[in-house]
């Protein structure tokens, strides 16, 4: 994610407001944002919304989930401010150890599934100014399956990133280090928090229905926070799994077209159920558990 100087200054400003006595700051930013127009529209049209976390899973890996408008997942901002005499970029061990300490203290305890982080440094420039910028790309803390990457490997990535920048700014003084840790919080507790906050922002009006993907954690959270709301799976997410769940079946290309026709060409429930069963019987898919 590209970060410009204005973004960095805004984040450092928020971080400074939360600074603790020892010079470190920790902020867990879990934000739900709803504009006035969306709130007014919801009061009149609350029969259905779509909760989408595609940005968490696709190539962008953005910490963003929406009810067609409301961000969630967890962004941890943690920082350390150095006192004079400031270390230079040549003091690699000090800088890398500081970054690793921040991760151990603030990031690792919050990891549930997938997490990665970016390193921002503040550098002293003359006369008397300070600039901040991001070092390299985001560094993952976990593998795609959620297992933690060995800390020695993470440290090696940190060392590589700091070494690269130190070759350019060898003698420059570092005044502080800030980490932006993106934690994919796809847990039941996380979604319960989001659904409750969203309902509060929307004046507490009961939601008629909601479309989501097939995540079990999301389903469990909806049962406890919106028991009267009709929960349905988004058809786009179901169709995206066709190749994964059915791709190895004989005649896949043929029956896939028939299934899509049954889905999109049916206007009423009885019509869909009749067309669906006709496709199942035609292609001998009665024993396929996923289509049951």
C-alpha cells in the first residue's frame, strides 16, 4: 500500500496523542465509519445489505471490509521514539532490535490468522527538520495458512530492508520507528464487534437480511448479534468456488453452464429448484455433497 508524506504525518500525529510516559505508543485502531447519507438511506432501506471482505483476500490484501461502506479490520500502530544522541542508519543492530521488540510486544499477541507489517522511519534532516518514509514492502508475519513465520526469518527480512536503506542514508540520524501491522481478524469476536458497532451506527434499526461469504466465523457472529436477520451466502462467492469444488468432475464445463443457467434464468424459488434438480439428474451429480 503506497503511503505518502501526508499519510505518515497524520499517523504520527495520532500516534503522538496516544504516547505513553516511556516514549512508546500503542494504538489498536478498530474503526467503523458511516456517513450521514448512508445512515439516512439505511433508515428507509434496511431490508438487505452485503458484508464483503474481498479486499482482505485478493491481490490487494487491504485491511478493509464493507457493508457497501464500512471499514473494519485491525490496524495496529506501534512506535518508538529515540532520544538524543540519535542512532544513525549504520547502527543496524539497534534499529532491527527495536523493530523486533515492537513486534513482540504489540503485534504477535494480536495475531489470529494472517498478519503483515510495514516499517516507517523518521529521519532528522537539516536544518532542524524531520521527514518520515516507508522502508520497502510489507513483511509477512504468517504464512498464507495462518502459521507463524519463524522469528529468525522475520528478523532477516527486517535486516535486509534496513540494510538497503542504510546504504543510501548511512550517516543520517533516526529519530523514531513506527510499525503499521495489518492483522486479518477473521475471528468470531472480531465480526461480533463489527456487526454490533455497525448496528449502533445505524440507529439500532433491525436489519432484514444480509449477504456474506461462507466463513463460519462470520456465520457464528451473525447468530449472536443479529438473530432475527435473514442470512444468505453471496452467489458470487459460491460461483467462484465452482472450479475448486467441481473442476475435477467429469463434464465440468458442460454442467457448469447448465448450473449457471439454472441460477440466473430462474425468477422464482420453485422454478430454480426444479431447474437445479434437472441439471443434477441430467449430469449424474446426485452424489456430489457440495451440490446437495
